[in-house]
């Protein structure tokens, strides 16, 4: 304790070692068994209060800076805010209780003035403490969010620095040796800035599965969930739904009225496995959009056949040209006929259900199916020809035909 901040007892000079020992004992008593309390800063705070009691002065800025530092350290050490304030108040009343034994007060007015000075000093110091604690906490939160975003980005792109990724993942409780999978969620209309779905979803998953190996973040307008592939032993035995369905239902409950599409990648071990699962989930989302699927939850495993179609693009282009391009000769173009074929196949080749799905008459559906047969030479009602038409329609949707021209030449083989 420096002499400039030392106690000045009546009739004496600067604080002596006995004064410091007295304040240190009070600080230790207030801190109790807490090993986190920075005693040297707490002693400085008690010096501030004792000086206020004796001289009646208000705290100086350099003294409040010490209190500010104590608030910052407490936040960094993870001491709860209530515990920090309680520590300050406990130290204050202990100091006030013992002060008459050290400084004999002669009259009531002196005691009253001293009490007012101490209360004023406690109030100012506590306000500074809380402000500093909150500012430090917000800084730590922003810092952790930044580290989380960077980690998620590097995991999703498959950062080659595996050792570095493993080291950075450890503070978040991630064991990259275990299989993990990626779940993507996208709301209709996009994810607005500051959306609360991230915090809700992370709390829901942790509560549901009781596992810390979860990261929830945002990326390019999507909610990204990194989750272990197998539920831990603490998970409820009633969990029978897929994680994609669980997440979708939680999002719907959180924001009723908003539509979500959720896709899940397959689980893989290691940091590269996370990147692979992410690519599968993202591709499943793209394919579901192109195919105009009604399903709100799509698993990458269920989209494998469509991935095969996309990868053999040249063959799909040939099939569309050979089978579907004659539909462009119909009045109104190919689109109404393609929609009818989609609905017909999606409803199990039942014209009545297809008409209901399209909101048209059954007669319109049967007319369009007949028109398809006339133009293409393929009968939607014939099992063998139906398969060819179905694959061609799926390929058309994957390539966004006829809204876009079909790739040609080298583009079709890329």
C-alpha cells in the first residue's frame, strides 16, 4: 500500500504496518474461503473507505480506478456479480464495525459525518465496480462469440491445421475424435440480424441432450448446429425423433408462424468429417429448393440419388432434351405440364390427389397427362415409361429447366 493512499490517523503520519495488517485481516474475513478474491485490491478498497471515514473526503479517481480493476478481474475470473457486490458490502461493514476500536470518536456528530462519508464512498465504489464488471463481461462475451464464429468457420471449411483446430475446440468442450454432424436451419425470408434463435436453440439442445459438445452459430443467413452424432447416456430415453425434426419443432415453437427448412448432414469423425457433413447438409438444402420439396426436414442420406443425378449432369441434359423438350410446344409452354407430372408422381399416380394438390380439376390433370403422352411419346401411366419421365422431371428441376437454358458442351460435363 503506497503512502499517498495510506490512512492518516489523528495525531500520526502515514499508515503504518499495523494499519495494513488490520485492513488485510478484514479483507481476508470478508473473502472467507474464496481463493478467487484479489485481496490486494480489496485492501486498497478498504483503505479508501477508512480514509473517507476519518477525513470525510470523497474517493479520488486513482482510488476508483483500483475498484474498476477489481471489477474487471472478478469478471475475468468468473466470479458471479452478486458474489462480488456481497464481498464489497461485507468488507465495508466489517471495517465500519472495527473502526471505533482504531479511531476513537468523541461525539455523535463526528460519527454521523463519518458514516455519511463511508456510505457515500461505498455507493460510488459499488457503482464503479458494477459498471466495470458489466463492461468486462460484455467484452468477454463478444470475445467468446468471435472465437466461436472463427472456430465454426474453420471447422466448416476444413481447416488443414488439424492440431490447431483441436486445441481451439477444447475450451468449447468439443472432442473431435467423436463423430459429429451438421444441421442447417433456414427460415423463410432469411435470418434477421440479432435473431434470438441461436441462444434458444443452444439452450434447447443442451437441455435435451445434456451434452456440452454443441455449437450453434450463424453463417450466410443460416443457423448452423454442430452436434454429436450419438446422444449421451444422460439423454431422455423418450428421444426417438431425428435431431433434424427435434430442431425444426423447437424453432417452430420459438417463432410460431415462421416456416423453417432444416437439413442434416451425415455424421463423420474428425475435423474433416465436420466439413464433409456441412457440405452434405448445404447440398441437401440446395437440392430441396430446386426440387421444390414440401418436406420441412430433409436428411442428406435421403438426397443421395439426387446427388448422383447432379453429378452426371451431361446424362441428365441428354435425358431432358430427349424426353421433355417436346413439352415446350404445348400451349402455355412446358411448365404447367411439368408441374402436373410432379404432382402426379408425388401423389402415387393418383389423378384425384394430384388435382387437389394443384388446385385444378381432375379433368385438367388427365388432359395434361394425355398431352404429355402425345408430345413425348411416353405414357405416365405405363410403369416402365413412368420411371423415365420421373427421372427426367427430377433432372429438369435440379437444373431449373425450363426457367434456365440447359448447359451445353463443356458446361454439361463440368
